C-alpha cells in the first residue's frame, strides 16, 4: 500500500510539473473570450459515452462528473488513473483553412476508501486553456494598412479533493473542493504598416488565478427488478467569485512582427500596473442525469446541464457570454465480463453523443458544439489494469457572420491501475 502511494505522488508531481503547467492545450481563436476554453469533465468511460456521468455508477471506473458516484467503486480497491489526450482541429473561415494538433496530459487521479461510509479522491486536471494568435488587417484611406495582432496563452489548472458519503443503502452525496491555479497572458499589438509617421502600440495583460471553489452532487440508486438497476443524479455548482491579480503594461512601441513574434522596443509607457486585485465569476451550474443498467452487461445514460453565464463578469466585462446548456447520452455494452476463453467478450464497447449551446455569443450568433464518441474499455485481468480508449469527432462554430468553424477529432488514452486494500494477508 505504501509503495502504491509513493508511486502515485512521484508520478503526479513529475507530470504536473513537466506537462500540466507548461503547455498551450488549445489553438482555438474562441479561447480569447472569458477564461478561455473550459475543459469538459470526465475520465475514460465518460468520454466514450458522450460525456455522461451525473447519474452513472460503476464498480470499476472512477467518475469525476458527480462526486457522489465515488461510493460505487469496490470498497477493497485503491485506484490510480492517468489520461492522455491528442486533439486535431481544422479551422475554417472565409479567409482559408488551418489545422493544428495539440498533445497533452488530460488528468491524473487516485481513489480510495476512508471508512465504510466515506470514499475520497484526489485529482489534477486542466480547468480552462488559452491559446490563440489572431491577425485583424484593415485598410484606411488616410493611413493605409493597419494590422492588429491578438495573442493569448496560458490556462487554469484544477486540484480536486472529492468526497462521497454513503448516507443510506440507496443514497449517497458528494462534495468536491477545487483549488484553481494558473495564469493567462493576453497581448494586443497595433502596427501601422504603411505610415512611417504613426507610432505602434502594444498592451500586455498578465492574469494570475489562485482561489478555491466547491461543487456538490447526490445520487439515488435502486433495483427495478432482479436484473435491472437505475440511478438518478444531480450536480450543483454555486455561484463563486474567484480572486485574481492582474498586471498591465501598455505604451507606444517601435518594431516589426516576424513569425508571430513582435520584436519591439517600448518607447513610451502609458500604463504600468502590477498585481492589481480583480475577479471573475464561475456561475451557477445545475445538472441532471440518469442511467439504467443490466447487471454488468450494459448501461444506458443521459445528462442535461445548464449554466447561467449571461450575468458573469470577467475582469469587469461580460465578454460575449450567454446562458449555456447541453444534452448528452451514452451506451456501454459488455458481452461477458467474466469470460475466460475470449478476451474480446470482456471488452466494454461504448458509444455516445452530445449537443451543446455553448456560453459564447459572437456577432449575435450563439455557438453550437455537437459530436459523437465511441471507445473501448480493455481489462487486463492479471495486472488489475483497465485501458480505456476513446475517440470523439465534433464541430463547434459556424461560417455564418464571418465566424470560424472548428472540426475536431480527440483521441484519448486512459490507464486505470488497481490495488487491493483492507485484505488481511495469510502469509507475509
């Protein structure tokens, strides 16, 4: 047991330090709004089943969408999970097409039982990502071409301590305490290309996030008959003000752009503020979900979530944010989980889909995000390891109103390792 814990913390610290904090995990121009692209919740099983999990329970798969679900895991198991992600996105606009590829660590997590009624989990995952490089070129009769560059990078990471409490035989409740830590960098540069008498300008903003927030969940579960069971779930995130510190440096500059890098010299400072206190709001989020399962053979699940972004302020401005909602569904089928002779019968075959009205409203167009997903859960019996493989194909945005359409494919690989606890050894 001690060896397992040491391995977990060693791997966690190494991966967190080298990967989670040092990456730009998106190339989307839409990440310029708010706190960036908010990362979808989920682990291996959830992703392949359309992102469902509010009303889902599993003895083998950890689920971070509803903290109340932790109590469904085997009481004699310690679990450690690590997830990897590769996303390829094709961007289309009236000006052309571009493709990007982003590879990164998705999450690390461990789960264990504290007592007969208390289950706990620690995990690390990205909360939001920022990564954009946008050029807006305009021609004015009096001064010629003017190029405005918008460049952003960074992200927010989330450290979670989740707890599930078995209140009764058919009811559990959970709470997740998250610590948000990260930084965002936003730069706006204006260059007068054709007018040598005009002075260029640049404004750089650094935003540092460092605060806590809580979210909650409940689940009720029971049998329909001898073969079929069901589970109902609810999740709730309370409206929370997150404290930030921002630093701004702006002024007149002299220089040129080369390979997306502005080689400049600041010749006149207009603003220079450091560590100024500000905030942004995580709005109320409400989710409902259910699942129906037949023993260990199949699961059908569905979720609905809604979040009130319309009144949210990010550093004092609404930033094109509106109310969002999403619908998700998923199916898992396992031919014979305890088959001895045929490994493929022990595989978990998964399929799902999602449709979302996102929180972004650009040029009076609320962006849609929809897609399908499918995957496999591959148990390795001799090593107590479960490999989850999933692929998601989706689209966000539109070509209407001079917007950008994103078509994305996401390949995820998840390793789930188990160790047996609370069993007395017959021999040392």
